[in-house]
C-alpha cells in the first residue's frame, strides 16, 4: 500500500500559447528540451531526455542569455530508470527524484543522475525578476497569463525550528503542518497544494 502524499506539481503541462525555443543538449543526452519565456519574467522548460553516461555533475543544456537566473537554483525532477527484475521476471521502471541545477551562465546540470535515466525537464521553472520578498531569501514571482495567475516561490529559507500549526484540513486528516512563510492573499492557491522542495 502507499503511505504518503500524492504530489503532482513536479511535471506541468501548461497551455500558455507561448513560443518554445529548442535548446542544444550535451552529446551525452538523447531527446529534446525546450524553454519558454513567459511575459519576460518566468522561464519554463519542457522535454524528456535520456542520460547516456554516468557522472556526478553532468552539463545537460544551456539556456539563452535572457533566460538565465541570477544565482544557482536547484530543482527536483522526475527521473525514471529501467531496472532488471529479480528472479527472471523481466524489467521494471524505478521512479525517483533527480536534482537539476541551473547556473547563472545558463548551464543546466544534472547532479548524480544514473546512466540510462529518463529525465522530465518540466521541473525547471523559475523567475528572472526580483519579485516580492517574503522571508529570508525567498521571493514570490507572479505573472498574469490570460485570466490565470502563475505564481512561483523561489529562494532559500534559513534553517530554523518551526512551531506546529494546525490547519482545518489537518484536523480531518490528523496531520500537522509547519508554517514556513505567509503568502499574500492575492497569490494564494484555491486549495492546499503539496510540493517537493
């Protein structure tokens, strides 16, 4: 059985009507990755790549100059590796998380990605504007697209202890939540959304 929270925020399929630009990938990867610049403030990537090598810090692709972050940003990405099953029962896919980093020079790096792994690049999305400061180094970046609002939280929180706070949903599910920062009401989602950070 499954014990945990279902998280569907790692992979996105946004229909924004924006143009996508293909990126040249390192020769160690097969597949296509592209990026889009939403309202000159938010960068989105998409595509699926297969890693044909082994290594701890592998360059994957490079973003255009106008789509580069001001500091190194790390992202969780879905990673699938084909594994041999035991006792001669064929093979199966093992899904896990991979860490991707985007540097100010535009290079997207894969950190400790196993050979043969399939990477979902939609986990990379970030803002290039300053945004609204929330807490520590965390900033809120938003962009209105049609009648919707795309909101990103980006940056690092300092390490500290948090008091437990109960939310209405937590009482029903017998879970407690830790408040990391407050999001202004105009940018809050309509429902609770779990994220992997």
